[in-house]
C-alpha cells in the first residue's frame, strides 16, 4: 500500500519537496498557514511567494490550514517549517498524534529552546517519537534548482536502511537522485554547521576577501566540521551504547552541502553574511531578506552545544561572536586568518 505523505510548511524548501513528490505522481496533503496562498496555488498552480516557476498538478494536492488534520491523515510527515517557528507550529498537536507515523525532518537548524535541541530530541521528549520513527532529508540541494529541474541529490538518513530506502524511493524523479545512510545525528549537525560556515563565507565576501582565501576558509571549515562530528558521534554512541557511525565525511551530505552553501548565490546564509560583512547590522540584514537565514540562530545554539562536546571550533566560535557578541566582522576575520592552515 502506498504511503500518504504530508508536508508541513510552505516556504521554498517545502515547495520544492512538494514538487518532487507530485512530479513522481504521488498525492500529498500540504499544511499551508495562509488561506490566500492555498487559493492562489489552486487557481494559478504555483506558490505565489516561493519558487514561482515550480508548477503543480493541483489534482495531486490537498492543501489545508489545519495542521492537525494533515498530521492525522498521513503516514509520513515531512517537516519543512524553519526551526525558529517549529515549536509554536506544533503546539496544537496532541502528544500522541505521531503514534505509528514516520517523521522526515527537512529542517537544517537548532530549535530555539533552552536545550538547543535537534528535532528528533524535541519530538522524543514532547511527543514520544522513537528513533525508529525518525528520518532526515538533507542536501546538497537548492530549491531553486529543483524548480528548474536541474539534477540534484538528497541524502536520507534513518536507523533502518530498508525503511529509509522505502521513503527515499518516493522522491526519485528524472532530476532527483537519492542516497541513504544511517547517520541521523551527524547529517543534522552537518546541516546546521554548513549554514553557519556559509554565513562566514558571506561575511568574507562582504569584507572583499577573494577566492583564494575562501577556498582555504572552506577547507578549514570542513576539517573543523569533521572534528566536531567525530567527537559528537563518540559521545552519542557512549550515551546510547551503540557502535559509532563512522561515515565518509567527504560525501555529498557533508562536504558537498558545505561547498554549495558557501559558494552558491542561491544561498540565503551566504547572502545574509555578505550583508554583515558590508556593515549591515543583524537586524537590518534580517529585514532585507524575505527568507530565514538558519545560520544566524544556529550559531548561538551550536555555541552552547559545543560547550558539552568540547570540539576545537575557532571558526564557528568567531562567527558566533560576530553575530551575537558585537565583535566586528573585520576583527573577527583577522582572528580567523591566524588559525587557517
């Protein structure tokens, strides 16, 4: 029996995933907060706010403003709400609503609570979601290129390889290839970190550093990321009494996503950082953007997470200080220059 997918969120990434699933011929239920957006999609067959070139067969869409209805009537819930707004969006849901369902996280951020949690930690604590129910969907994949049907890759992670492969198969199209691994924690943290590093890449560009510097910066960011992920995996393995994942950190979901997010002009985090490097305040840069740059709030959450893990992360620490502690971008990158190898 075919699985019924539901998508939570209506931003660019949610729109891209809705396109992928419907292009594969699957019907979806789609939670969209704004009734006018639903009306426009039904009438014009595209999202008026994001990816306007992505057109839908609306006969495959059941769009609703009621999040409870979408979750209750789906087997697989794909979460695409920005991490800053997710907790509030889930407030109407009963604590047992995810029983027997699979949750696929397409979120690349840390939740804005005092525990600085990933989504799987929050769902386990507040909704009783087990690790077996939880999967992640990560890049490297820009929504704009999905809309243009340019060949892209998605990595799906889950505890059970067969279940993960079954879910991934629903997203396979002529322009989308899928990869499967079992590194649930690492792929999520890598997605968080690459956004932080992309903010830094944008800051460097705004400060008028060139490509030579940026290549060295990204190479060091990749090394710093790998150091954290290995140390974090050892901590999680000890806590859960499981073997370490030991994935290939040069794979697309780690290094590939870091590269595209740091280099691409589509990258909202790079764009945000570029404004900071040019002298915009954080508040003004946020107002200038129509989309959420996850790397900004993530830098604060990650700073506190690493206080427990204890990895050596001078690049991440400096970006946090620029964004949250008032360190000037110029002084911050002068400090980064001294630690690059």
